[in-house]
C-alpha cells in the first residue's frame, strides 16, 4: 500500500467507538503512515478512548469538550509543540427529542445546541489548530445530504449541516492564504452509534442501497479513503468543497 500520509501528523476529534466515522478515518490515516493525535469528550469516555488510542497507536490522547472554552484552551496547550498537517472534525450533536418530533416543534435550546456543537465547534477548532499548521494543511469535517435536501427525521441536524457547509466555505476563504485547505465529506448513511438516534434509519439504508448508482450503502472505508485523499498532497488544489462519498446517491432524482 502507498503511504500517502507518511511523516504527517493528524488530529482527529470526535472518536468515540470502533463504529464511528472518526475511527474509520483515523484507521485509514494510520494505515497510510500518519502520526495520530486523538481527542475524547470527558471522563466517561476516557477508558474506551484509551483502548482505541492504543489500537491506533496514537501518539497523544487529549480530553476536549468543544463546548467548553477551558477544554479548547487545554487542547491548544497540548498542541503547543506540535506541527499539524491535518485536522478531522467529526463532531455533531442534537437532542434526540428534536430528531424525533416535527422540525417546526424544535425548541430554541435544542436548535442552539445543535448549532453550537455541530457548527461552531468547527470554527473554534480551526482557530486553535490553524496556528499549528505552519506549512499549510487540511481541515476536514463531515456532513450529510440532509443539508440541502429534506431527509425524513433528520430535522434540526439538517439545518446544522447546512450551516456547517457554509462555515467550510468561509473558513476555506480565510485560511487559504496560509496554505490551509478546508473541505467537507458528505458521507452516505452509515451504521454508527449516533445514527441510531434518527427514526427509521434502517429504512433510509434500504432506500440508498436500492437506488444509489453503486447499489450499496456507504462504508467506513469509503469515508476513510476520501479523508486520506483530502489530507494528502493529491488534493493540493481542493478547498471549500463538499466531497460526496455516498455511492452516488446524491445524483439521483428518484
């Protein structure tokens, strides 16, 4: 296998378990030679995160709740001596009740929470990590088709992903002169722990497998491969983009 990320250091935020897209991306980075730094949210996740970090041979594991300024300051301090080449933002959250009820019933607090965790965190993470990309680099986040099309039961998260994609474009414009590229991967539906919060998720998987040009669902390996491309020199001229890794489902009208 070619090692496209040899001698590169990558920070992956949001790794929670072996079924998460963050883990799939981190594993792909490892296989392509990257040195890994990982974050986890809090003490409750620490034991599982330590196990995952050992499996991935991570160089550093950092506690970071992106909703807490003190944790972002701790992250900045932990990265003080690091030179980063890639950052993966795999963080999103919405209250389960706001995913289960009609969008028009979304609470103010639920709407703001989804925006803070799923969108503003990319901005705050970019602010902390960009100074460590002294020779340029790549910031990658994860989005979904529900940002531009109505997906049943995706609700407030679809609106958050739309804002996230706008943030990608603004960050790409501002950080581009520093050689930092910012892109999003729009993954098709994947069986992850967070996906269970979406009502009738199994039905979405069935529709995608039936109608996508490749006639199958997206895998973690698909997403990991796209992330390796975006983190490598092969994507040196790509920024401000949403790259689809969804078996082609997004091109279909019916």
